[in-house]
């Protein structure tokens, strides 16, 4: 089979919208769709040859998204969720971007949020960015006011995560502070060079092995684990401020619908995934700051989780 230009990977849940599925198939161009369903779900019938549907052996964002990503064969790859809509012209935009910014690793999409069931948002026409993306003013990392990105509708440089930051012992008491800025930690909702993603996935899969056949598999939070693993793997300390991509300006290329009430978003315990991150890259102070911050936050998150369970449990 010919190698597709763009792989679109979506971890699924039960009860996703038929309208969402129909809108996904409107995406134009040389793409492959990889939908990964939780165990026991029957894939949606589809005659579009670009569609590949898998059923995961386990439920959870990490295993579902991992299963989809390791099957992605495109030159570039994008992941998002089954309540999020993309501009059907996104593949053409992706091609223009990487032609005009050949040194980039990633293209970050601008997004628009809307409430669950907002029918008007579904029918808004998509507005495309200009053909020449290099003509759009750029908000740079060194600018004093990064708010120019939204204020003047500029494109924003995305530097690599500052792995060179030293371990900050004060983060044990007050939390971390080195995550603020224009760099990106998360992998989701960005178009990445797939060759770099596949190399990084092999490291993460190897990091799941504890000893022999015994594996460690957290259920959630591949997003930051993969985003930071990729940046740590390809980090060059001779280029600590390297620009690895851009956040695109508005109009939005991604529309994010809030979850239905039965799938309301809740806080998650990121630390279980970030233990793998620390295991892979213990040489970076930035990673230590992140993990210690999550350990510090763990009791608060656990308390809130218990509170939600008691509140939602019928008396």
C-alpha cells in the first residue's frame, strides 16, 4: 500500500456521535484514519478505504492511543479525541506548513471550545488560513508580550521544552515554575513528524517493562509522557532555545466539544505515567521538577477524587 501523507489517530469511547464520525470522513486528501475502540465495542461499518478500526485489548487512553500510533504509517501524524472536529482541509494546510517551515518538528493547531450539544457550532463554515503562511507575523519567544499571539492574530513560535533547566529544590514546597511559557509539553492536537514519533514510542514501550514479562501500564496520560519524551530524546544542549514548530493563528482548525454529562472530564493522576518519563530521562532537571510537583499534588488530587466519588454515589 502507498504510504499516506497524514495519519489521524483517535482513541474512541462507547456512545460517540454519528455526526462526529460523518464529519471526520469529510477530511480531504491522502490520509489514513485509525480509530481504536475500547474492548467489546463493535467498530462502526465504513466503506471509506482510508478508515482502519482496531479494538484495543485493554481500556485506557495510553494503551488505546499507543495501539493506534504504532500502526500509523503516514509521513505525519495527528491525534485528537472523538468529541473534537478538524477542518476538512487540514491535510493541505499541513503540507503547506512543512514545506514552508522545513525545520519544524510539529505544527500546533489553534482550537475553539464549545458546549456539548451546541448545534450552531457544528454548522459554522470553516475558514482557511492564507496560502503563504510565512507572510503571517510571528510572535517570537523573546517578545516581551506573548499576548500578541491572540491580540494581533499572529503565529507563535514553539521552542523545545527547557530540558536544560536545573533541578529546583524549592519545587518540593511551592511546586514547579519552569513550565510556564510558549513551549509545549503535550503531544495531542499537534501534527508531528511520524518518524520521530515512532522512535520515541519504542523507548516508551521499552520503559513499560519492569523485569522479564512483568509490565507496568498506567491507564491514562500518554499525552504529556509522549510529548516530553519526544522532546527529551531529540534534545540538543547546543540548541537550548531551538524552535521546533509554531502554534497556528485563528481561525481555529480544531473545534472541541465538551464531553456529554456521562463522560464528564475529571482530574487524573499524571504521576503514574510520568514515572516512566523519569525512568527514561533521569538526566534532566526539568523532568525531576515535573515529577516532584506531581508527587506533591498527589494527596490533593486523591482527596478530590474521593470527594467526587462520594458526591456522585446515590444515597
